[in-house]
C-alpha cells in the first residue's frame, strides 16, 4: 500500500484545489449572472468532493490517523464539516446576496485553514 502514497497524496491535493476552484467559480458566476449556476456545475462538485473524501480516508487509513484525536487531523475534519455547512449556506440556503457573500467568504476562509492545517500540521 505504501507505494501508492505519493499518488494518493497528489490526487488528494489536486482534488482539493479543484473543489475550491469549482466552489469559487459557482460563487462568482452567481454574482455575475444573478442566478444560481446549473448544469454540469451542479453535478461536477459532488463527484470531485466524493473523490476528495475517499482519497482523504485512504490517506488517514494509511497513516492510522484517528478522526477523534485532538491533533491537526481531528481539527481539520471539524473544519471540513464547517466548510461543507457554509457551502450549503452559500449555494443552497442563502436568501439574499449579502447572506450568500458572507457564507461564501466564510467558507473560503475555512477551507484555507483546512489546507494550512494539512500542510503545516502544527500540532
Ligand atoms: C476541503 C477538504 C480538504 C482539503 C482542502 C484538503 C487539503 C489537503 C492538502 C492540501 C493536503 C496536503 C498537505 C501537505 O502538503 O502535506 C492534505 C493532506 C491530507 N488530507 Fe486532506 N483535504 C481535505 C479533506 C480531507 C478529508 C475529508 C480527509 C479525511 C477523511 C483528509 C485527509 C488527509 C490526510 C490524512 C492528509 C495527510 C497526507 C500527508 O500529509 O501525508 N483530507 N489535505
């Protein structure tokens, strides 16, 4: 299994970048077009995010990381849940442009913290 690690990690990081890119694109298109973007932009993020989750689980299994430990990984998972909730708040449940922008900005800040925790593993 260990020989898969570099590829798994590369895939996970590429999927993470794609996920954030698609989310940002949906926020911007909604801003510019005044309507929620549909079509492939509604479907693709689910595929990417499922693959992101699966590669993350595979990495955690490889490193035998517990989701309940109070280290960078446990905190990262909590922040991933917050990112998902804020994403729903912005793209599905927002009732005004101001609410959508606030939730969208908070989601982007949260996912930046997720990436920083994963990169620097400070504790
Ligand atoms: C928004 C979601 C996510 C983002 C943006 C993200 C981002 C990243 C990034 C950038 C790295 C590489 C850090 C480095 O440079 O060393 C990483 C590593 C890792 N991620 Fe994620 N991730 C996300 C979700 C997940 C999930 C859901 C899991 C587990 C269920 C997970 C588990 C891991 C593990 C175990 C590593 C460590 C790999 C290593 O450093 O050897 N990630 N993540």
